[in-house]
C-alpha cells in the first residue's frame, strides 16, 4: 500500500466540477476520494463514477441507517457503482449492518466488481459527549455484522483497535497542527492518528479550504507519515 492510499480526500462540496478539480489537483497526495452526503445528494452516482474514472478508490460516506431491508437494497445499489468503502451507522444494530454488508457485496458481485468493504460508524466525531461504553459496543456490533472496518475519532482509535485489531480503522477530523477544528470535537494531526493505530485518515477542510490546497496537502503529508 502506498502512503497516498492511507489518505482519503473529503470532497465535501455540492459541485461536481469543483470536486473534480480538487481531486485532479490533489491526486499525488490522496489515493481515496470521499464522496459524502453533500456531493452525493447534489450529483448522485455521477460523483462516484467521476472519482473512479480519475483513478481513486471511492469512500462512499452515506452513513446508512434504516430498517435492514431498506439498507440492504440501498447498499446493493451502492455496491454496483464501484465504491471501495460504504459507511453505515453501527447504531442500527447487527441485523441492519449485516443486511447492508450483504447488499453491498451482492451489488458489487452482480456488476463484476471487486469486493468492497462495509464500515460501521461508531461515534460521530462531532459528538464529544457520547457515553464511554458506546464505542466498544459499536465496534463489536460492526465486527459481528461482518464489516471490514469502522469509523471513529483519533481519540478513540487506540481503544477500538484493541477490541478489533484486524479491522480497518478509519479516522476523520484530521488537521494540520494548530488548524481550526471547525465542528470536530476531537481533531488530530496525521502523526497523532497513525501513532494511535489509524489505518486510513480522512482529510477535508484543512486542505480543500486552504488558499493553496496543493501546498496545504504537501505540508500535511510531510507532518506525519504512516508507520
């Protein structure tokens, strides 16, 4: 795995032209493109397809949460688009997550695509007041449901990896040292997150909102290499 494959570029914009321009500029630094609710709501499957055509692995961050049947059907549709990762809320429980994972795999298989990975979202990084037991409960739910990884904050990743060392740990809220935390309750630098056990870091506004995104990305990557 190259260093760039351990960094996901969060394209949290609603304009596919802007997202595509950022993705092209920053491709030397990122191997994964995160398509979240904003970009997907505005552009739908076209956003996923555009990033795949640029050579990115796509992290489809839809945080699915509904009854198992609905999540299964929606994840099946998502899987056929070709993302490498799809998020679902672990709050939904084992049955819901398992239905989502099964739908995701079935959609990819029917389209002749490589197996994607379901990710269980544990605690939102904006939630600084979640009870301590929630993290462990949700990691275990994701593990039991067949998810290949989980999403958690840098502050939680060490504990989460102790509970599930073989699962992929995805950590959002990554910032340069001294940067504005915005709405992230527990931001971290790349060095801090990797040292704690993160496998894939999600980087957004600290790069995409910078006056010079390429310069900001170069500086951020040099501040902490994967271990």
